[in-house]
């Protein structure tokens, strides 16, 4: 029969082993997170050196309004082109915010969009491997733009993936200012938009270390990474 003292020793041993394993996971995760950040920063710097027509920065910044789209056949992103008045884009944003589906649809149909085909599967891999250990490692690191970039691309992926046969999925982006972007999960059927739920917000803060940029810049980076290569 195991004595009470031995039971305590066994329990302490188990707890100690669990803590040791967790500690190792934290250290490994911290190192992995650092490697992912370094890789992301290097890639983002290369992106900044590209010609503007390849990195979409001016397009995204023009009206700060666009979407990612998916149906059973095709997927793409689109942003409003220059020919449209800023006031009309503002009205479309307001209709989206107030969940006026009919007005929003009428305004969207009146716009022209600069569109590019995308590979949806790349949305989950925009910033590299973001597995369990990496996410654990990021718990011990301060703010870095890789965090909202990953969160945003993952949410877009979740929003537009796996449309049903008679449905199309939109992740509509309203870039509010230099730091905040709102994303609306809008589903369409053959009768038009079914509903407009409340937006999910993503915030890009000023980074004290490493790379920095506006919300629109990192959205342009996402577009560049997921665009289908021709």
C-alpha cells in the first residue's frame, strides 16, 4: 500500500514533469516564433522593394475599400478603381456598417474593381508556419505586425473558404484609418446578400522594433502573397 508521503512525492513528480515539458515547449516555441518573425521581416522588405504595380499598395490605399471573393469555381480579390468618386465609396461603407444590404448591393454593382485571381490555400500561410508552438512562443513576445497580419489573413480564409453550391462568400474590407481595418463576412445566394453581420476589427499598431507600415500596406502584402502566379 502506498503511503500518503509517497503519494505526495508521486504527485509532485508528475506536476514537475508537466511543468518541465511545458517549459521546454515554451522555449522551443519562443525560438520558432523568432525565426518566423525574421523570415516574415525579410520577405516583407523584399515586397517593399517591388514595383508598385506588382505589390498593389497604391491600389489598396486609393479608396481603402475592397473584398476577397470565393464561389465554387473561382476566387479573387478586388479593390475599387480610380474612376469612382470618393463620396460613393463612403456611401457604400456606411451601407455596409448599417447593414443596408440592398443599398450596399446597388452601390457595389456601380463600381469597377481591379481584380486578381487568388489561391485560397495561401491565406493560411501568408506569414509562414504558425503552428501551435509558434503561437505559444508569441505569447512571450511583444507586439509585432506579424500578429495582426496572420489574424487578418486567417480570418479572410475562414470567411471565404468552402462556399456551398448556390452561395458565394465575401470578406469585405473597410480600411478605416492607418491602423484599423474592418472585415465583414457577407454571404450571397441567388437572391443577393443574405445578411451583413457586424464587422471584425483588426488593429495594426506602430512597431517599436523591426518593420512597420499602415494597415493598407500589410493588406497589400497579403494580396501579393495569395495572388495566383501567371
